[in-house]
């Protein structure tokens, strides 16, 4: 779908709303103002694209709420050319925000349909990223270590194979908790075996599940 003045106007209002809610990283706000979120959803739901809410995509999954994407991205402190691993490609929207900010993104999805569709969406918008169909619990050690890792699904515990794939000084953002509510957790790798943890509010994500989906 093409971008329109209407969509651009709605995005500007969304960015204002995110600022009011406390998002201050200018690059994050610029990326949200630039990436057409409606292209990551069914065209029938254009009116929902710039409301600050999560929305169903296919395979029973959701495109994250813009505020949630903004909080996660802000916590990552993205710099141009950062190497970032995303667990849970979903619609590809978070991936596009990171690509718009100049990051080199490696993204993993366990539903083949979503994995394929997100690739088409990003290509149609001119963004490049490396897409993998697989289980995010494994990470992508052969492409690491990463400047940042973002998990966009809820997990009770930090997947043990992921922190070792961070560079020293690298940052990982993960929603930790049971299915009712998760605490946005920032993990900073301070040294080889030294990790610092901090909490950044409550959120609700679809669950992170083991293995690839059969459909
Ligand atoms: N970042 C996405 C959010 C999608 S919702 C967006 O911007 O739209 C979370 C996604 O994580 C879902 O698509 C779900 O299928 C995926 N997921 C859950 N467990 C996973 C795992 N173990 N490996 C890879 N992806 C996973």
C-alpha cells in the first residue's frame, strides 16, 4: 500500500502521543514517524494502524503496540550499524523501525507464514534485514556477538543461550513474566560473566514458545 497524507498525519499524532507517554529518544520518534505501520497490517484495518494498541496479525499473533515498540527500542540505545538480533519477527514492524535507525537486523520467527510475509513487507518498503525461520531460544551464535538483542514475546525466564551472544557492553531487552503480565527487563552485559538487570514497567506480549510452529 502507498503512504498517504492521511496516514502521515495520523503518524504525527501518534508520535505526539508517544512523547506525552514519556518517549524522548528523537531517533526512535523519527523512525516511528517514518515507517508506515499500516503496511504491516491487513489493509482493511488502516484506521487501527495509528492507534496506540496492539493488533491481531495472522497465526494468532499480534503486531506490538507502538508504545511498546518505542520503549523496547529506546532501551536498546540503537546506534547506526549496530548488529541487532530480534526474537519474534511477527509483522516485521519492530524490525523495520530498527532498520530505519540504521541497524543491521537479524530476526527470527517460528511461524513460516509470518516469516515469509514480513520479508515481503520489508522488501516492498526498501528495508533490508536477515530473516530466519526457526526457534529464537537458540539465537544466532554464528552471526553474533550482537550489540543488542530484543525479545518481542513473553518468557518466564531469560533464554540461557541468548546473553552469551551479546557483546560486552551489549544490551538485551526482554519481557519477563507469566502470560498475564511481564516486566520489561533490560540486561546489560558488563563483563564476560557480569550481567546487570533493571526493570522498566509492565507489558503484555504473546508467549515465546519452544520450537517452530507446525502450520
Ligand atoms: N516484533 C513483532 C511482534 C510480534 S508478536 C512485530 O513488530 O510485529 C511476537 C512474535 O514472536 C510472534 O510472531 C511469535 O510467533 C514469535 N515467537 C514466539 N516464540 C518464538 C520463538 N521461540 N522463536 C521465534 N519467534 C517466536
